[in-house]
C-alpha cells in the first residue's frame, strides 16, 4: 500500500495488477495496469525510496513472486539475465510514463481512452494481443484517462457503434481501434 515500507519487489507470474496513488485530498488515480512479466514495488531497490509510492491491487487472480530487497539487490549483482530483464522493465516503464505524460498533455480524452484500451489489449507487444480484456470498470478507465466516467461511457458506446470494440460487460478490442489513435 502507498506509504508502507518498501521492503520487497514482486514479479507478476500470472494475472493483472492495478497501481494507483491517492492524493492528500483523497482523489485516486490509476497510474498503471501491470501483467505477466512485470515487476511492481521496484522502488525498494533504490535506497532513496524506502516508502511505497503507489498501492497495488489485484484485478484478476494473480500469482506473484515476492523478492525481499536484500535478495533482489544480491541477485541483480550476480545474475546478469535477471539484471537485463529488470533494467529492460525499468526502461519500458519509464518510456510508458513519458508516453502517458505526452498523451495527457496533447491528446483528447477520446484518443487517451483508445490508447489505454489498446495498451490493455497488449497491442504492439511481442505476443498476440488479448481479444478480451480482464473485467475493468469505467471508473478505473476514467481514472487512467483523466476524465469522468460519463465521458468514458460516451466514448465506449461510440467505439462500439463504430465497430472498434465489442462491449457488453467485458471488452473486446478490435485492431480497427488503432485508427482513433493514429488519426489526426
């Protein structure tokens, strides 16, 4: 949980996790959805960050590998394959944060929602995209997009009418949704 001591790293072996932060005002923002092959809690490796900066919650059943801080540091020094994997994860997470910032600054909420849906479906990854997304509420999508649930509902209905998604409790993302992101 945000504010707890950062004493371990978690490696996601199966399932999906939502990372969120809560402001002092009580407003919550979803900052990432993580899946298989991702790490969370990696801030514990940095001596300057002894406190968790976000909360992690399972949004689907998960299997996690918990690695204590000292063990993680030891293994990073001794096992080059894990070091390479961890550094690649950190660089990918950093690039994603930068992309999210640019998206938030320059794109409409409709484009941001389309991008989030495509990212959740794993479009552009090395593996086959997921046809059906894990159950995710419009409220969580609104937090990720930086808009209201009503706007997300409006765009989801629009995407469905245009054939970009199938949406009836679960979300199926079609490759045609890319046209929303790529169109200027």
